[in-house]
C-alpha cells in the first residue's frame, strides 16, 4: 500500500502527478490539513511536500503529530522553521540546484531588459511613439554591457551560473558571499557594501533568511548609483521595497528587474507603475526541465525517508 503524503502548499495538479504515481496524496489545496481531512487521517501523516516560501512553523508541525519529513519543492526552504523542525526530529529536504540554470537565464533576461530599456522600447513602438518621433527620455542611449561591472550577491549554484552567463557579455564580474571561492575567476569583494559601490548591476542570488531581510536598503541602493540596476531572482524579502520605490522614482538608481516580491502574488502598485522596472511573476525556475529535476529530488527524498534512510537532498 503506498505511503500517504500531504501536499501542504497550493500546487498545480500538473506538478504533483509524478508524486501521485508513487504515493497516496492528500491535497489540501493550501488549506490547513486539519480543516480538510479527518483528524485520524491527519494524525497519521508522516511526510509532506511544500513550496519553500510557504510559512510552516511550530504550530503547523504540532498539528501533524506523526510528521517526520518536510520536503520542499524547489531550492528554497525559507518558509520552514528549521529550529522547530529539528526540535521535533523532523528532517527537511529540498531540491538544490535543480532549477539553477533556468533561474540564471531569467536573471540575464531581466538584466538585459532593464539595462536596455526593453519595456519602454516595446511600449514606444506599440503606442506609436516611434512613428511619430515623440521624445522619450527613457530611450536616451544607456551605458552598454561591455565593460559593465556586474556584482553577484550570493555564489551558490544559481550565482555561479549567473556569473558564467554575464561574463559572456564582456562584463567584469565580482561577487560577495559568506564564503570566498578560490576556484572562481571572479573578483571577490569583502562585503555587500563594497560590492554595491563597485558594481553597475547588482544581481541578488542570496538565500533568504532573517539575516538577509531588507539587507538591500536605501543606503545600499545609493551606493549602486544613478546608472545602476538591481536584479532580484532570489526572494522579495531581501529588498526593502519601499526604499527601492523611492530610489527608482528619484533617480537614485536607473532601473530594476524583479521576478520576486515580498508578498506574492501582490507586486506593489508603485513599482509596477514605473517604466524603469521590469517585472515577472516568479517564473525563474518555471521550465519543463527544472520541474522534472525538482520532482526527481522530491521523489528521492520521500523514498529515502520512507525507507528509513538519510535524505539525499537534506537541508543542513
């Protein structure tokens, strides 16, 4: 008889079918399990699948007394209270690097769109501005990418792939992360402040957590400067969105490309109304290949847990 697995977050059926072929799924549609399923069934749940950003705290865990494994669909696990899980002997797994290439591609897309004013240019053509030769301040010649300094904040799997991609555009690449990687051919900056002062484009690829919440604030944005751009493909919590809005409106920085927001799916109206902002709906890892790879990690983690083995992709 297949093991039961709770689908804790709201996930499309198309993404969970592979799990249904292997396990008996209890899909709560994002509603707390105790509000959907009988108490005796909830009491037997030993493992769940969740989106990494979905809040999952001590109280939620206590409602699942038999819970032994939390498996995140994707790389992130910032929504999971790791200390609470450890205190309850609950292991946490994720899908490290499974979507790194896809996310890095979107980072490059946003960088190019922001630096070269893609959305403004698109609108200029569609609204007749080009035909009518209307003046457009946003289409004044911007600095090009050749020789541009791109600073990568966070040098994990995604950061490495971003760095390799931007280097192909004849840019200078620097980075700051908790660990200096001597195997990389890029300049290491000693702090995030130093990286911001050095770079023209700040690529945010750091893992979310209490220590990175709003770390990109008004002071840091000033260091990037009026020709600078901020690209965020990590988590919206890393940027102080109020400070970013002021910086974009007042010309403190030139532009931003955002795939993530602090309170998704709600992108602040102030940001989406600006022409020097490019926005996408958290699509960084949304490719067929990425989903196949992430699902394989989820299945491997669940299979190992139910077999009494160490999770192959355990959060440490």
